[in-house]
């Protein structure tokens, strides 16, 4: 039954400008806490309460704030009310196991001790079932990047990662490969005109079916992020995200796509779920840490039980973010295909930074977290990139149970961003790029090729996990920023 704290259908409209200008600061002054509920409240107001007088709107917002439990079933205000209520369930404290179960390590000699320690801590969780550490592993928050963790009926938001559903996507074209060198300026301009990174977005975003998903209506945090998701769709993040033209060499005559051996022109992209995924990750990590209390050094490994409402909600939100990330990649590739006037012959893609429901060797369901790791079940196809001056690889999984059907998601860092900016020379990096024949738009010293491990060594460490179908050689690379790499004095 609908509550009637004020007239919900007034005839007044003179205060529309006030409502349109309503900011988070004004809501905070009313007593609303900082966080997702601010964006959610603004979204509900814009959609359903534009005609309220300023005084009526303040009363409405204040009443819901003071009595959220009375409005959880309201058609419009319910999502705000649920966001204002404290987390469900009584906080529980958990101790770690004294002795962590053994886990497989690939390329251990090249993995930093901090990353090894983080994986050992994760294996001490009472919900941990199996684990593995990929050869590109390096430190992260909670689970290390390159960490794979199987749990029982529980999901760890920081075990998935902040950039939910970050993924690789490759389109292969039947075009003469020499065009990349002959028409370098044309292809460079295509990347400038048809890709966006970081805070830059398209003036006219292309709509997509993922934006009509019911989760955007039923999950409060997702509802508050829908407008942002629309603005950012088809764009890429900053950091190590890229879109690049390059050459693919197919080396397996029995590949699933029936591509003859030889070279092809290709587009490769790496990006994730943008602000949508980051906000979902941070919101549910905070929720997990409030209800699942762990020792300080393990606090980021807090989990949500999948039988709980919060756990089920996160699972739906995570999958929404993953599908949104896929939609972004598809739009990136479609824009470039249209610019080239060509249709891709083959498209290959895979998630990392995700959790899957799978079965272990005994046939029991497990939740497999791959934070910076690629699915490599029997016959599964994926892409493992190197750096901008080293090759990436198209791979087929061998289904190795010791790695929990996983492989690396890239080369992995050997140098932090801070250390790279402090120690690397722009002149040396530029010379390195020129020697490799790479045209680079954007980026910075923190993404220079030398901050990454040798991809050939990484691949050598995981021969028992994947077999190589093809090799990708970057030629024209775009990352965050519109300048031609680094200006050298």
C-alpha cells in the first residue's frame, strides 16, 4: 500500500528548475549519507517527482530518510529506502585457518613475495576450497592479480576485482596486412575518431539492449548508475586499457574458426565495465566487510554468502557489469568495422576479473574467482596479451584441474606505476617504441613495455595449461590520452 507523506501527484511545476539543479550536497545537508544512495535518490526524483514543490520534496526526502523501513515496498521510494537501511544480518567475525591448503603456482620464481603471501592468506579463508597462482601474478587488493580461488557458496567482491568483467576482444579481418603500414595515418585516425578513453565519452552514445536489463530497475545500486553507464558505453577505461590494430598469425591449421594458416589484419581491445563495475565492486565490498569481519591483513577478502539477499544481489549485479563490459567491446569493434567498411571474419573474446559457478573434480559446485586470470577449460578459447612491443597469443585451454581450468590474463607487471614514473626515461621508452615500429597514441611511462614481464617466459610457464592457436603483433596502439605518446625534450 502506497504511503502518502505528501501529495505525490501535485499540479505545481514552478520548482522544476530547483529539482533539476538538486545536487548531492543538498541531499547530504538533508542528512543523506555519502555513497550510492545519493545518485539513486536523484535518479528517482528526476523520473517520478519533478512536479513537487521545493518544500514538499524536502519533506518527502526527509521522511524516507527518517523512516526507511516503512517505505521498502513503495513503488518508487523503495529502492532509496532499502539503500538507507543497515546491512542485513548480524556482523560475524571469522578466524583464518592455521595451515592453508596447498595450491598450484606457475612461474613462482618470477612472482613477488607479496603476491605469494596474499594468495596464502586467501587459502586460509574458511570458505576456500582450491587455489592457483598464474605466472603473471603480482600484488593486488585482497586476492592478488593472477590469483584463482574456488570457494564454497560464497563470493568475494575483491576476489573478482574492481573492474568487473574486464575482458579481451579480438576481431580478425580478411584485409591485406600491408595496409597497416601503407595507410598508417588512416588507421591511426580511425582510432582517434572512433575510440574514447578515461573521462572522454562519445557525444552520441549508441544504445544497447544491455541498458534495458531488469537489473537496472530492480537493484538499487545499478539503478543509480544507469545514466552513467549509458554515457560511458562504447568507451574504454584508463590505465592498461587499450585498443590497437595489429597482425594476427594463425599457427594451428585445425583452429575452431577454420582460418587458413597465415597473417591477418586484426583489432584487439582490453577494457572493462567502466564506472558501473567499479561502483558495484566498491559498494558490495563495503557491505561484505560490514557483515564478514576478518583479521586486518585479510579484510579485503570479506565475502557474501550466496544464500543471502546481498550475495544474490551482487551476483546479479556482477553479471550485469560483465555483460555491459562485453557490450562496450562490441561497440568499439563495430565502430571500427564501419570505419574500415569491413565485417570481421572472426571475433574472439573472454572475461577476466569475474566469478563463475563451476564443478570441481568431485562434481560439486564451486565459485571460481579469476582476478586477472583467463578461463582455460578444455577447448575454451582466450587471448593473452603481452606488452605494446611484444606479442599476444590466441590460446585454447587444456582443462588442467590443478590450475582450476585457468591461465594468465597477460604478461603481468614487474614494476609499479610509481616506480615506473620515477625510474624510466621518456627518451629511452620512445626509442624502444620506434625500434619496435609501434605507433602509440596516449599512455605514459607507467605503461611502458619494460614494466611488464617477458611474455615468452610467462607462456613457457603455462604450457600445460594452454596451447597456442595464433600470435598477435601490435602495430598501432591507443591508450588513455590524445597525444602521440611522450614529448621528449
